[in-house]
């Protein structure tokens, strides 16, 4: 019988050295990334300068509508991460910090949004889930703004945050557009009666009147699959 290899002090030193080397490499890459952006010349898209929104992420407990949440400011400075939403019923919701999600009731066959792997959900944020597009009329000009869109990430000076309540059944995405003086947020939660609920709000953070045209909704609903499942269920029931 082969004797199990026990790690030696030499083995442990080698492992620690590899970890230190890997950490040093990551720190060097982060430093080079910051130096690149700090030394970068002003770049324009058409007449719009690219805004350097590189900020440091930080987290803290906050109170929202008299409820305790844990909030991460500048979450977009972090690598994308996955979140689950709790429910007292049979709802299930998995969402990426990019905004892409899948959700449903009971099983994947009853998904409201397509049931994909986490990498596809993360990458599908622009085609699945919440979508908001605004025309903002301010000071004689009309501005186009799409909160949380990667296409607008460096065109405006923005701050993003994500917050989840301590119970675990509410998740809020927020983006503040400092250039337009507007704040937009939306929340995901569940209800036994109404199913999945998306609640959105827009706040005027300036002292000036602002006129808005808003398109707000959901993308890539798997309702056709749901209808097909229900038709099949009724057919089988009759048989």
C-alpha cells in the first residue's frame, strides 16, 4: 500500500513562495493599470471626452426606507460577482453584478428569464433583465443616458452602488449621473401574489427643472416557453 505523502517544511515554503509571487504579480498589474490611466491623454468619442471612472470599491451597512442593507459603492470597479435572492415562497433568482439574471418559480422549466450558466448570465446583461433608456432635456439640450450600460460607462461622470438587505429578499442597483444631476435606481424583490417585482425610481439631484422621456422595462422574457409548458400541462391533464 502506497504511503500518503505528507507535506514537508520545504513543500510549504515552496507553496508560500508561489502565493507571494502571484500576489506580487497582481499588485504590479494593478499599479501598471492605474499608471496607464493616470498618464493617459484625453481621448474623445466624437466630441465627448472619455471620463476616467476608475474608483475604489468600498462596503458598509446603510439604512434605506428604515431597513438595514449592506451597500457596495463602486461595485463596478470589482470583478463581476453572483448574487442570489431569498424568497419565502417558491421563487428563485440569480443575478450578476452586471445586471444579467435568471429567475423563475419551482424549477428551471418555469423560468421567467432564460436559465443559463453564470458566465452567460454575466455576459448577457445587455440583452437580458432590466433595461432603461432616458432622453434628458436640460439647458436647451437633449442627452441620451442608459444607466448601467457599458456603452455609457466612460461618457458620463457616474457612481454606481449595489445594496442587499440583511433579510436577503431585496436587491437595489443605483447609479448617480453627476453630469446630468440625476439618480436612477431599481430594486428586485418577490411577492407571493405578484411574483417578481421590479421597482424603479428617478431622482432629480439638481436645483433645476429637468424634462425626461423614459423607456423602462425588461428584456428577454421567456414567456413563450412558459406558455408552451402550460399548454402541454393542460394537454397531458386532459389525457
